[in-house]
RNA sequence: GGGCGCAUAGCUCAGCGGUAGAGCACUACGUUGACAUCGUAGUGGUCGUAGGUUCGAUUCCUACUGCGCCCACCA
């Protein structure tokens, strides 16, 4: 028997994670969900909780449906983030910066990774994410390493990977290159200095505006716009770079914008992406003045050497000012690039890096989305995908850090490059190349961008490059659920690399879920302190409630604004469900396996069976369309409204009374009939609860498991709605009549301020035979729910209550205010007349009749007819009031 | 500068070419044997603005306004 109090902690913790249940089934159609591997660094946020919950709903739903489901878990080594984190821990423990060797650091990270991985998995389990944890993979495990090396070599041999000196975004804090995607632009307060560059052979000077005066040592030209009259005279002349008096040419280039700054721009090809291009066009030299720490290097005058870039900026400005070459300073706001991980201001820097020719891989990746082989939901994310891939730049894949896949490239003593899957292979190549017996090779120090291995994840986890049966079965049959922020980072790369490596798309469906924001709609971030920890929510409300609420708020194309209190939506619903099942238990409504739902004869039973059948079918559609919000709404409505508010209230008299009014046409021994009826209702109720629990299982697995256990049912399969075949239309109409009558009486009671404890007399003599029958059949429930006793003749005065099926007379003793009551009825009539008039107007419109669909015309005809009846009844009721 | 999304009840959001919905909040009443994490009944909306298409527009189209986001630009 269930406890009186619903306490999720009492059972959620008790369910040790069921690995068996999360394993694949041999039969069934294949379906795979690829969990976006969370960073091994740590704690999951609500966004993860949402993302994983939605995937888990899909995985569990498909399992119940009989699919062969693989829900593949994994962890990402998250190169830069993890290395920074562990380094910081080491420094915090007293290690000196720069003193830790590569081997020592890697050892430390591997050690730390073990415990962190466990913590992440525990969080997944707490949320009830039913991955097959026996198959847990890590993006830096041996299998991943082999696959990465293999693909790298293949790409290299196909000239899709190359090494070269290019300008990249450089993070001076991490001291590594990063990819364009890892650059975040932020608006910053800055200053713009106007500096005089003296001209050669003249006392004249040209004024150049710059926000980066420290880079003047790398200046190789000044560019002006050829159509800029102010500067035309300077073109072809030379100017002296301040402080160092190096002569540089003044060139004409469209890049110079006469509206910006002074109209003349200094060209520093080594430290600006645009200047680099201008430099190439004019064959200008490249002078690199910065080292990898963002300090000025040996190419600058000695006093500036090893000076930090920001310090150098101040000093340079100071010197220029003293020399009288500073014209003015402006305070401006402008966008500057920062590293998304370190937060440091980035430097464009020319370095030797490895690049992937993404543009070539993008061609088929674009095609598969265009032709519908891969479908995004919601659809509009495809535009974002196209936009990025259409203009994709070479991807810088090398990082100057240690934690990651070390690049499978080796150098000979003379710098000769050998790219191979293993050191042995590389050595063999070198031996052949040099014609010697042995060669000492040095492996490239760099590691690959973390997203390189992430992009290979769909086939890595399926054992690529081995072409297993599993791979054949599941690859291309998977589903990816993720946030829009990693469409470029991850989704696009999985498609590109998947097609390249295997010739097939890794998945057909990508569902992009909402972004979880705080209650004010701000993005959650540690610095704002508005982060909600899903574990805290699970602790407070239970994991089911968290899952339920997140799913209910997950409507497409809209971000989720949430606060902790919103989890009450789920908690309250589950409490209601819990109590409903408790009620069933108290009344011995258990699931009976011999029970045949199609044999249900009692209208109440037919009614709830019908409601549940419809709900199941609708939920199926909703889930298949990733409308998790819709699914939750449907379930909640069925459970709370149909099952609890109506069905359970209506069956109470049958279950609880020994002397119930015998159903119509039951002429034989009434106690025998009672017992049969009770048994019938109990069976239906037990059956109904089991269906509700099964439908809820994908969404709220813990409570579903607990409740199905209470019903002594272990088999969890999705209810087969198609097998439910009863004609419940009469029951639906009949219970509908009952509902309307009860609601109307309750409403009138409230309106007249009659205490709920006071029984009212009603008479249904003027109603249709159908309503008379229904009231007779459900007399007890009716009396109880409406707080009335049904009589033939009302003792005192009565008010006519007009419902769909006729007039119910309600006795109100001497409380009746005839004038008020007439007014009320007239208001209702007025509304009906108005609606009727609208329909009639349409029906008089020839265009409407000829152009509107037959259904709609019929609907309006029916409406007019129904309203006529009700208006007649209202008139009748008003007239009867006048007789009082 | 280019693009995308959103605008519906006090709040959070569904919906939809044919009589505007839910949850929360609010008001009134209520602890009748599943449930106060509850029940019953209510209050509350010219569906952002202006045009257009249509027999009919909250729904489709266009423009505009406001909010949010992505990409690009960075002297």
C-alpha cells in the first residue's frame, strides 16, 4: 500500500540503476540516441537536464514500443577546459607555473578524470537517464585514439588536412591557437589614438587613427582609400613609423574607409586579419612583433621587449605624446575578440598550425540537409546550418596544449614530416625515406581540437573503423538532441566527418531543444549567480518532477524561462497521481491480467477507456513530433481532469456503497448485480491506472516503476491503443450530459451563495428522456457531486436551469430573487442570440455558402439549430419564473 | 550591414482560417474517507500596430514597432 504522503525520495533512491533494462533488445527495429558527451569537467546544469531528459523520453518511449534501442553514453575530454582546470588545481596546491612536465600533467589529469567521470555518471543516474552505462565511452579512450589517428591520416592523404603558417586567433593566456568558433566578440570601452606619421622629404604628416598603438612596430604601410580626396596627395609617398623612424609606403586600398578614424589606416599584417590581406595585395613584408604570451618580442626596440601588450600600449602612447606626434585621443566602444574559455583578449598571430579544409567536406554536408536525408527540428535551424557551412573557413585543428589527441605526425632530424597512424608506422616510413636502419623521430607536440574527436563520435562509439553488424544496424538510425549553440561545433562536424569517413549520414534527425534561461529571461551563468543546479531540484522535488516540468515547458522555437518554483508543476501532478493510485488501492482496484478491456459494458468504464485510448494515440503523435510539451499536457489533462476529477468521483458510490442504486435494466438480485458491477469497475480502474502509468513511464520513470510495482505489473510496454476497440460514443455523450448538469448546478449554487453542505432538491422532469435516464442511472454520484437530491416534485420554489438536454428545476426554497434570476437567464439568452445571429449572417451569405467547406456550413447549421432549442428552453424557463 | 526567432489573460506559455485555451496568480466558498502539493465556482483577452489576401484572419502575406539571438564589421 502506498504511503499517505508522496515522497519521491522514498523510492527514487531505492531504484538501483537497471543496466539490463537499458541494454539493447535483439529484436525490434533499430533506434539509437547519441548522448552529447558532457564534459568530464563536471557538474551538469539545467540545460543538460533538459537535453538529456528529452533524449531519455525518446529512448524509453521507443523501448516500450519494442524498438532495439541503444542509448549511448559518453564523456568528452574537453581539452582546454579540463587542462585549465587541473592546472589551476595544481597551482592552488602550490605547484609553480611552468614547472609541471607534460607527462606529470597528463598523469594528474587522468587521475582526476576518474573521479570526475563517476560524479557525472551519478548525476545522469539521479536524473534517471537510461543510457546503457556498460557501454560508456570516453573521447580519449584507446578506441577513440585509434579512430582519430586513422581519420587524421586519411584526411591528410586526401589533402584535406595540411600544415602551414597562417594567421590564427591566438589566446595569449592559454598560449594556443583556437578556432574561429571559440572566439566571442564583446563590446569594450577603448581608446582611439590619432597619431602623426611624418612624411619623407616633407614637413607634412599623415594622421592615422588606431586602437592598437603598440603594434606600430609592425607597421609596413599606411593605406588610404583611392577615392578619398583628402589623402590622394599622399599616395605613393613614404612615411616614417613613429619612434623607430622606419620608412613605409602609403598605398591606395579599398579597405581603407574614409569615414572611419582619420581615413588613413596603418597596415600591420602580422597582427590583424584585414591588414594581412592588404599586405598580401600590396606584397608588403610581415613583421611579427609579439610572442606567444602577448608580449612584444625582439623585433621592437629594446626597452619594449618582453613588455606586455597592454603595458606596451601605454608606454608607446606616452612616447608618441612626448614627441608631439599624438593629435588626439577619443574614447570609443568597440567589439574586441576574447577566448571563450580563458576570457583573455585574443591576438591575431601568424603561427604554424594544422588546418582542415572544411569547405570541401561541407559540400556533401550541405547536400544531405538540402535533400532531406538529415532533418532538423525545428526546421528553421537548417538555415543557420546552411549559412555557416556556405561560408566555412579552414578549421584550425591544432592546439598548443597537452590534454587531447596528440597529432599523429612525426618529424625527422631534418624536419621531414611523416604522418601515420602509429609511431611504428611513422618510423617505418622514415626508415624507407632516409634509407637508414633506424631514425629518431619526434612527434608533433600539438593536440587536436576537442571537437575533432567529438565530430567523429557517432562512428567512434559504433566501433569504426571496424565495420561491425552493430555499425551497419545503428549508424544512420540515430537521433541527436542538442542545443542550438553547438550546431556548428558539433552537429555540422558530425555530418561532415561522418559522410567523409563512412560515406553515409550518421543520423537522420536532429532535434534542437530550447535554451533554459532564468526567470527574467537571462542566460544562466556562474558569474551572474543565476545558475540552477538540477541536482538541487531533484533533491527538493524529485527527479520525476524535474523531468516532467522540463518536458512540459519544452515547446519548440521558444526559450524556457524557469525558476525553482516552476518544478512544483511536476511535483503537484505527481502527488495527484500518487493519491489517485492510493485511492484505487484502498478500493481494491488492482490490475487483473485476465481483464479484457473490450468487454467493458458499463458506460463509465467505456467512457474512461475511450478517454485513455484517445490520449494514448495523441501522445504518440506528440512524442513522434518531439512535442514533449503537448504530450505532457495531454497526459495531465487525462489523468487530472478525466480520470481524477470525473471518473473517480463518479465511481465512488459504486465502490463505496453497499446499497447502491442498481443500474437501469438490472432487474435481478440486486446484491449480486452490485458485486458484479463493483468487480467490473475495479477492473477497469486497475486497467486505466496501468495505462496511465505506462504512458508516463518515459517521462517520469521512477514513479511509473513504483506504481506499476504496486499494481504488481513488471512488464512495461507501450499500451496498444489500436487494440482497444469499443464503441464508446453513447457513453461519451451520456457522461457529457451528466458533466454538464453537475457543472451547471454547481455554478448556480455558487452564484446564489448556497453553502456546499446544503442539499438542494432538483427535478429533471422537463429534461429530455436521455437526461432523465442518466440522472436516474448515476443518481448517487450525481447527488454527491452536485450536492442535490433528485425528487419528482420540488417542495418549494424552483429555478429553471437550462442545460443542453433540457431544463433542470432546482429548488432554492425562499432564496430566489426572481428579478435577479430572470436577468441572469436573459443574459445567457442574449449571448446565445448573438452567437446565433453571427452564424445566421454567415448562412445568408451566398459567398460563404458557395466557398466555405461543407463541414463548416453544416457546423453553422447545427449550431443555429442547437441554439434555437436552447433559446426556446430559456424562454420557457423565463416564462416559468414569471409564474412564481 | 545580413539573417533568424518571438509578440495571445497580471505572469509563464499552448493554440489556430470558422464561438479565444492551460498552468500559475487573483476572488469567493469548502477540510464530504485518495489528494489543501487539494476541491468547487469565478474574475480576467478588440490575440503588438497598420495594410493586404479571403465569404471569413488572432491564425496566411507585406510593412512597421518592440524584445531576443546568430553571423559579419572592428583602424
